[in-house]
């Protein structure tokens, strides 16, 4: 578990899905799905595995700390070339059934206004969490485009 302190200023967002928690969980733990709503992804998305993301040509590396189907996913940021302030933060997705759908409570623990990247990251998460809803409920996410080197990068970092 990360030792990043939680503050009331950390970035948080709540989203509602028409889909059941299992479908939302799958979008958070499948490499192709992550690529379909957020940014190009590689590696493994099960607990204990390493996830890698490309943001343009810059890499983000996260350890999957929790992947408890269908209620919780937690990633700990190990490397973030695009926003070094992210190192040591945790990204948490808590899922709860609401009627036939799902409520997602998102928390980027440690991402707060004291970090240089806060405004840019706040806007990015706002856009990509909306993309996650569109991806799950309408099969139409709006992810970051893959870099030219995406195929080679993904092959190099495929889960074994």
C-alpha cells in the first residue's frame, strides 16, 4: 500500500454508469479497454502486475496494488515521465452497484493543488473519466491517440 497521505484537496470524481460493476471493472483491468478509453496501455492489469501507459512518447509505470472484482482497482504510480509529481500517488476506482448500473468513486490520492501538474491533470482526468463512461455505456471512448511507436512499445511490454 502507498503511504501517500489523503487530503480533502485530492482529485476526486463520481461517475454513474448504466452498466453493471463487472463491465466497469473490466474496462479498468483489460489492456485493450484501457487503451480504448484512456491512453495506450501494455503490461498486466491484475494485482501485483505492472501496467504501462504511453502519454504521447512519455511512459507512465504503475503497480496494480488491488484488482478486486467487481468493486475496487488501485494503481500505485512508480514512474511518470509526463508528470513526475504523480510518482508516489495512487489512483483508486471504487465501484458500487446502483440499481442496474454502477457508481464509480474515483480518487487520485496525492493529486492535489500543491502539485505543479494539478490543473492539467484535473482537466485530463475529467475528460478521461467521461471517456470511460462513454466507452463502457456506449462503446465509444475518446482516448489519447497512440504514438507512432505504439505497436513496438506494446510488444516490448506485453505481460508474460
